[in-house]
């Protein structure tokens, strides 16, 4: 990857390309992907199935090394996984042997914590409360529903306080009703603790409901087809999903996706 000297808050993805395999079997997955996400912005990524959304997220996380281009977090090139980025996966990536409280407390341990033990306990209690987990603080993950486990994963990710939160279809395994509750919980925590978030989803409705901007990827090799602004700021309750402006935006993005899938 080429070196870059620009320093800027947030995430810069510049000219990123990635292929898997070699020779005649090489599959080009990402091509010339450019994306700038400002500090504190919530950006959703949608695209046809198999287009490379997870590959882009994994490249930003540092799990996948791009062949071309560069990725910068606050001006620092990404060279592998690191504490500036924290990933929330579809599967519940929380420690099964730790209680809910200890899982979240682990998040506060991961940051370069300078406060006292009592302060750390207060921070953990705040995240337990924010994600509606206070009554389950001493429970083990196996005793919780899928939605509650994802609440723990999200609370822990916010407690880690990385520069960027990367969420890869975190609600895909949940039933429709739980998914809506989780969307609201995420809106709520993010309105209180504004973070830089990149959120990959299949659902256009979810993307518009959560994000400040929606990045529409093309079919493979994926590139950024269009970036759509979502104009309703913090006005995000489920009623908005039936608002004519919401429906219009959803249809527009769905049409873009249909036109790019081949
Ligand atoms: N490590 C890998 N080795 C080989 N091929 C891979 C690897 N990771 C991803 N791919 C391929 O890259 C393509 C894009 O995959 P990716 O998971 O990034 O797409 P996606 O848009 O997130 O898919 P979906 O919408 O189905 O979740 C797929 O064809 C996949 O098989």
C-alpha cells in the first residue's frame, strides 16, 4: 500500500481493490472503492448479495489486506487489526463464560483505562442501563435470547470506545420484531454516545432508519455506485418508516440496487 500524509478525523478508504485467488481463478471483489466517513458519522453500506460488503468491512478491520489503495483511520494507515476498530458480527461474539456485566467490563479494560475501579464499574453500569441489560447483569450469555446477546455485544463495543465501530449484519439472525427493537436500541445508544459507525446490511429499510448516509455498492467487483444522504437527523422512530419521504428514499435505493445487480 502507498503511504499517505493527510491527517483527517474519521475513516478514509482510497482506491481500494481486492481479489481472491490467483491466475484464471482470481475473483475481483472490490475495485477502486473510495469512501470518506467523518468522525461521528453513521454510514450504512448496502449492495447486491456477494458483492463484497463484508470484504470491505474486513479490510477496514484489518482482517483482509487490500491489493490496491489505502485505508486510513484518523490519518493512520490500517496495517492489521488494532484497537482503533471494533467489529460487531452477526454471530454473538461475546464470551460465553463471562456474565453480561463482565463481558461489558472487558470492553472498558480494552481501552487504555486511566480511571479508578469504581469509575470503571460506573461506566459498565451505564452501558448495562443504556442497552436495557441491568436486570441481566449477572446472567451468563447462554441464558439470554439472541437479541439480548447482541445487546451485550453492542454495549461492549461502545464500552471499548474505538475510533470506528464496524457492524457486519449484526441483526440478520434476529426475528423481525427483535430486529426493530435492536434498531431502536442502537439509535438510542448512538444518539447518546455519538460514534463513527460503518454498518453493513441487506435491508435498505434498516440502512435508512439507522444511518446519516447510505453507501450503495455495485455488483462484484464492487465499487461505490452512489452515496445517498438521509435527511432526518435524530428524528428516528419506527413511525418514520411509513413517512412518504422514507418510502421514496427506500424505493430509490432499491431501484439502484436492482439496476446494479446482474
Ligand atoms: N477469504 C476469501 N477467500 C476467497 N473468496 C472470498 C473470501 N472472502 C470473500 N470471498 C468472496 O468474495 C465475494 C464477496 O464476498 P463478501 O462476503 O464480501 O460479500 P457480501 O456483499 O458481504 O455478501 P453477502 O451480501 O452475501 O453477505 C464472494 O464471492 C466471496 O465468496
